[in-house]
């Protein structure tokens, strides 16, 4: 693609976005014009309260993500340690314990049991992460403030749910606090959630790999494929996060910002070096720009004149 082509596409995208925003603003203005001045006047404080509540929820979910991700890393490390101990059990010098009958077999069985426990715990942490992104997605779609109840009602109420197709819930695109319309807050929320969604589906790949690693010393049934649910109801949860391909009937495959050294293809036999790279990838979270996340919360808080931390 030439520089001129890129410039044309960029210009077209900018114009299209501008036209879309103007059209949405006009539609919102139509609903606003049909409302009384008192309704419009009451809308802003209601919208402010709602936006503060929704962004505080996003801050909380961001904190919950950090906890669940850290917990998942701990289970991952424990799983790998047990796996490697079992894998190299035959070469370990047991000293005087080597005289005990079937000591290596019993130790290997114990390590296999530990791995199953760590796998369940890892899967539980992954499920927590899915729930967090699902909640974030729901929060991002609850930022608009709609008039509630019949038109002309003496008691004006507001809701996150629309009861009138002409009410876009943004009062025609007017500023809510100082400068930004609701659409601007929504776009920042979408940018934020997109990072977590990409990291979530990448973590699914890591979980899938670690659920299917097999030790030759104690083989186990590992016939799962990418299109299998890792837990009951997972696909419905991923749909709510927009991470499920209806066309392929399976979760979308991750496109990660992780280093090329990390093999993204499912693999049941990983070297010790591969395992270390995978653990690092879980911890680093290449898809989440933590500086940008902090920046989004800061500029939103500044616009609201409200401390979100």
C-alpha cells in the first residue's frame, strides 16, 4: 500500500467517523427536542451520577483482574513445578529413600495428583478473568442515561435502559461534565476493555496448553481441542465478551503482542524453556498497556473532577 493510499484511507476513516458522530448527534437532538427543558436540565446530574458509578465499577474490575491474574500465575508456577518434578523423577537422586519399594512410582502418583489440583485452580482463576471481562463489557454498555416512564409524567426518572427508540441517552451529545459527551466516555471504555479482552483470549490459550501437557512417566487423557469448552458455560461467557466466533463455532484465536519466541500453536509437549516463556507471558500481559490503562482512568477522573482511584 502506498503512502498516498494510506493517507486516503485515513482521511476517509476520519470523515466517516465525523459523519457518524454528527448523525448520532442529530438523532439524539431529536429526542432532546421532544423533551421539556426541565427534563434536559435534570438529565445532566443523573448522567453524571451514572457515569461515575460505571467508571468506579471499571476501576474495581481492573483491581479484581490484577488479583485473579496474580492468583492464576501462582497456580501456573505450582503446576509447572509439579510437572517438571514428575517429568524428571527417574533421574532424581533420592539417596537413602531409593531403597523404599516403589518410591518413585508413589512419588510420581502424588505429583500427578498435585497437578490435577493446580489445573483446577488455574481453571478457576481463568474463569474469574472471563467473568471480569464480561462484567466490564456490560458496564461499558450501561453508560447512557435514558428518560424512564411515560412522556409528560410529572415524576421524571432516568435509567440505563432505553424505553424509547428515539432516546439515545446522550441528550443530543451535550457535555456531561465539562467537555466530553457520553460517546467519548464510551469510546475510552471500549479502548480499555479491548486490551483486557485480547489478554483474556491469549490467557485462554495458555490455560489450554497447560491443561493438556502430558508427562510420559504418568500419561493422562488429554484429548481436548481448541473448540472444546474448558468449563461448562464458557462459550456463553465468551460470547458476552465478544470473543466467540459464531462462524467457526469456537473461541476466536488470539493475535498476541507477545514475542515471537512464544509459540501460539497448541502443543502438548513443551520444553522447560518453553514453560518458562509461557509463565513469563502470563505475568507480563503483553496485550495490556498498563500505562495507558492508568492514563485512561486519570483523564476520565480529571474530566469528572473526581478521584477514581
